[in-house]
C-alpha cells in the first residue's frame, strides 16, 4: 500500500478526531465540575446537527455560521436542564441521575424521529468536495476547517476557565465544593452555567459534524457512547485528555477502515479503551482520585 495513501488517511483521521474531541470536551467539562454524567450528550449533539440541517435547507446558511446561534440555543437548553431537572438530583444516588438523563435521551431520540423520520440527512456545501494539497497529500478542505475551528473553540474554553472571573469560580466549585459554599458562590447557578457551556460546545460540534457524516435520530446513542470512550481514554474531567482521546479514536477509525474494514472501527476503539483501563485506569491525562 502506498505510503502517501497511509499518511493521507492518518492525517484525515487526526483532523476528524479533533472534532470528536470537541464533542467529548463538553461531556468532560460537565463531569469535571458538576460530577454528573450526561447520558443525553450524543442526543443533544444530534439536535444541533438537525438544527444546522434545517438552517441550511431553509435559509442556505452554512453550518459553520449557523453553529454560533445553535451553540447559543444549546447553551440555553443545557442551562434549563441543569436548573430544572438535574439540580434536584445532585445529591441523589448516581443510578437516579442515570435514569433521569437516560429518560431525557429517549425523549430526544423519539422526538427527532417524530419530526424528521428515520432517513439520513446531510448538508452539501460548495466546498464539500474541495481538497488541500500538502506535498504528496490531498486533505479534505472540510476536515481542515472543522479541525481548526475545534482547536480555536478549545483554546477559547481554556482561556475562559483560566483567565475569566466566572471561569475561576467554576474551577473553585470543581476543586472544593464546600469551600465554594463557604465563600458565598452561587453553586446552583455555576453548575447550570457549566452544563450550558458543555452543551454549547457539543452544539458547535454537532453543527460541524453535519459536514462530515450523515445524520439520523438514532446516531445520538452512538455518539454518547463514543464520547464516553474518548473521555475515559483521555481522563475524566481533563480537557486536554478529551482532545487526545478524540485524536486517538479518529486515527484508529481511519486506519482500521484502511487496513481492515469500516465496520472494524468500533473494535479498535474499544481495544484502545481496554488497554488504557489496564495500564492507566485514570486515563492518559487524568489524575488519580
């Protein structure tokens, strides 16, 4: 097999993996602060994808542009979910939180099925078939653009948590819940804000994903599972770990599709997960409890 082909496929897998990492980053942020696993994460991403598809088909708005209002919409949805549904369950057993969010996920999937039906939908922009030539490599323009945007969004999120006053308050809640209460921080508001930020991130990723894959209502649970795999590989609560996990999964999918079959990609992703759990249970960039 030509080395140029192998390298091209590897680069494209890494670029796709950065978008996967952005998707998983929202789940990692929510868990890192709120300590709640969002089992409706992939379904929220599917809602964002359908919103981008509707915006493109109705008003011819590029998903890379519509992702901004879609992210705002998902922020509002996430903030409302945390404020109304999840906050009352914060101190309840974990299985109660699981049942609640699993029920939300089922409602979302079936709502999308009722509205859009089971058929796959996609977005075909003018530059969908364009490629960028880098030496002997031909790389899809769409993948380059979405990967760069994923890095920009991630960098902005890092800066928000590191430099802004609100970001520091959220980190304080994550590091010391009791201490945050003692100094008078509004924990419930900051939790809702964090859930909204995580939802906005997955909303942006969902809009980008319409340029890479076809969208169906039933793809939500698949992406929820994939996000779990990515954050466990990278380390629960670690934002750099989410990106690293996404890159590893994207690369493994691309190479397994090249050397074996596209249907083998899940097997290799799970193999990476098992190896990480065996040799570094806290994840590649995670910290021991």
